[in-house]
């Protein structure tokens, strides 16, 4: 058999399934330079300062047992027709009005979300907005029986992640394996990482130990500011291997007003199915260029359909931004809003054309087949 090592991406939330048991094996690890930094007096002081603003998040989803139409059979044999599935993650308070940030995959499709603070206070949370593309969710908590935020909330400070430097010490606070408010330290190992999860990959890489359950939790710099949102680990075994990835906090700042106002990020789309041109594709179809995105199909009544784009058209650029990869289309469109008019440069046969197109809002992702842009 091929002995090739396989590395897998793991989201950091934990699925807790009823009646399951697991064994946790704790092994000693070597100290890193950043862990040596953690012995300095400043880190305990910072942790004490930020801990009240970090929360643990538990979400519960009701899932139907069996297939549709089996309800009578299940009831006859006394088998529950529904079961609960829980997910554990982390988050942080961004203002004293009760807004909390976490990952979208922690609370996606949740029927109930509970936010728990370091002092054991717990509140039911409402999902205010979600962005599946960036994997960010905005929650809001209220005092029990009231329409106001709980008294005494401590909001974390948000850094300017553009100024974060490689080698800078950082520390993570979260809920790994359900161990509440765990602190680990490391450094920023790299910036602007693309790991193949989507068009907006732009991760901070850190060796601070994060594990399943850290999803949505804060990655702090040594000023006590959140510089990233812990989201993904890169591992062979599903737990920290020193390759951990966080969404830069400036990405959150960009979409936060939309999440508060609309409950989503209104992203535009073209309504095409396309693929990056390779030399092999260019030769096979006898295309006139070896760069760009060739359109295989159009979504009926989509923006590209209305603009009379055609199968076989090659998109060379969008508003001057070259489109050499499929993800370049979404990155270029992200700079615009629905209903804006933009210009695409196309190759149609031997002709080079400028096509005006009026953008429309991307429909819900779960209503679209994969590969549509």
C-alpha cells in the first residue's frame, strides 16, 4: 500500500454525541520559545485582564432519527423520532451591548445556543448574523427575562491584524475538548496563509496549541488585543500539531456592520460555472488563450445570463483585476456590492470584449450546487 502521509483539516469545534465515551491521553510536550515567554509576569496579568471577555459556547441541534416516513414505525417501537446533537466551541464579547463572536460552523443550524462565562454565568444567545464564506457568526445575549444586555460585561479589544508580525508572541484562550477557558501560548508562524478552504483564505498561522473546542475563540497579542479568530487546525490526528490557523480580526471588522444590519453579508455573484484554463484545456478546446476562466455554463436568470455572456467565453479580468484562478472571481466580486454595475474583460473566439454586468446578491449557499460563482 502507498505509505504516503495524509494530512487532514479539522475544524476545531467538538461534536458531542449522546451515549458516546472517549479517553483523553495527555502526553508531555517540549516547551517552545513562546511558552518560555509565558513565564514572564506580563502574560498572567494579560490573561487575568482578558479572561472575563472570553466565553464557551454550546449549541444544540435537533436531528430527526431515521428517514422521512419512518415516524409511525419509530413511535410503534418506542424509538425517539428526534435526537439532540451538541457542538462545543469558544467565542468572545466585542461590546457591552451583548454581542459575541464565534465561528459559523460552531452554531450552524443550531436550535439553541448557550454562552458561558468564566464566572459560570450562562445565557441563551440569539444568532444575529452568519457568514458562511468567512466562517464567522455574530451572537447576542440578553439578561434573563429582559431586553437588555447582562450587567458587567467585559469586551475584548480588537487589534489591527494588518500590523501583526511573523514571530510575534500570541496566546489563545478557549474551550479545547470541553476544558473551559484553557490558555496556551505560541507565536505567529506565518501570515496570509491559503489552505484551500475557500476564496477568502487569508489565515494567520500560529503554533499556539489549539484543539477541537477552540473554534471561534480569540487569539490575543501581548497587548491583550484579539488579533485572530481560531478556526482550523492542520493535523493527522485531529488535534493540535503546531499548525493552527486563525481568521485575521480585520476580516471581522469588514463584515461586522453587515452582520448587524442584515444578518448576513450581501455578496454579489455572476451565476456561472467555470474552470481555470490550463495548457491542456487550451489545447484540447483550441482556445485562443492559456489564461483566464472559461465559462462552461450559465445559471438561468443570473447576472451573467442577463448580460448575455455565453458558454465558451473566457473571463480575463473583472474591473481590471486579473482572473487566473476560479477563486479570483469571488475575490474580485467581494470588492463590490449587489446592484453595482461592473465591467468584465472577455475573450470570445478571437475577439476581446468589455462586457457591462449588473451584479445581484448571491442566493443562499445551501440552495446552490457546488462550483457556481
